[in-house]
C-alpha cells in the first residue's frame, strides 16, 4: 500500500514537470518497411509497445529514448530474423550451424566456413522482401562460399527477384544504417 501511494505521488510530480508529454509524438521509426510514429510518454518504468502505426514508449524523463528504441528494434530482430532464416533454410534443405545478430556498421550479413550466419539487427527496419533477400544471400553461402555464378543461381532459386531486391536494399541502406 505504501509503495502504491509513493508511485502515485511520484507520477503526479512527473506530470507536473512535463505537461502534455503523454500526447507529444516526437518522431518516427522504421519497422518492417513502415514508418511508426513515436509516442513518448513519461513513466516510472520502461515499456515499449507497438499499437498499429504507433510505437508507444513509456520511459522515465531522463531516459535515452533513442537507445530504448534501438533495444526494442534489436529484440524484435532477434525473433523475426531467426524466423526468416529458418523459413528460407527449409527451402534450401540446409540450416546454419549457428545464427546470431550483428551490429556491423556497413554489412547486412555474413556466413562463415563453419556455417555460422549473422544478420544485422537493423534489417528489421526493412520490408520482409529485403530481409528475405539478405537471408537467402547468406544461406546460399552454405552451398557456395563465394560470389560465383553458381552462388547467384542459388540465391535466385531461394529468392526469384533477388537482383531487384538487392538494388532496393542498396537504395535504402543509408537510411537503415542511421539507427
């Protein structure tokens, strides 16, 4: 009971310090190819939830909202990219020996000789078609660890419009790496 009263008082103090913060969308974030409006709200605790085209961020006043949003995107990427890799790996008939997220500043993915596949968490901002292209590209390296014509034929077998998707990804790369 005392904690509940303390929380109410603390909440009331925060609302007095920042009037109107509950309804002030600050900016946007890209998620799966769509723009989500950021709705930042003062709160004692951090909670981030997507509501349609809005990403609602409840956070303390002194929180770094940019960092919180990047952490949310990375958490979404962890599940989503693993799902897309598994889906395309079934088409290939081979699975990576290990999958992990990458925080590379210039590279979308990698595949090692041991079959370890890494995808950049920032891909979660791109449409699924581009995520699937990068997944197909890296998984094709499980068969051909080079960029030979046979490799590209394997990529196209997994992702029929790979060349168009590759061009689109190159066009979007600058925007996607800004996060």
